[in-house]
């Protein structure tokens, strides 16, 4: 499971154009924001279509691997 800290770190890399953004499952050009539910679980919401979704294990592994890569460069 992803933590909000991991998502925020990944999003900071997205803002620096170092990695690809997390896309809406229905339209990759829409804006997606991260949120946390009452159980402290991270999920994402598309602003345009108002769809809430969780990333799958593949995307979660990409995020975690990317974070490890960039943290080790410090």
C-alpha cells in the first residue's frame, strides 16, 4: 500500500518532469489529485470526470521503485 508521503514525493518528481504523472483511467489528459480516506489509505480522484480510483500493484511498484531510485541519488 502506498503512503501519502510516497505519493507526494512522486508528485514532486512529476512537477520536475522527471517521471510520468498518474493518469485518469478514462482520459490520460485529465487532472488527477491524491486523497486519503478515513483509514489513511491513498486513492486518486480525477477532477474532470470525478472518478475515484486506486492504483494497481503495477503502478504502485513503479512509484515505489522510482522513489527508491531518486532517494538513492541523494
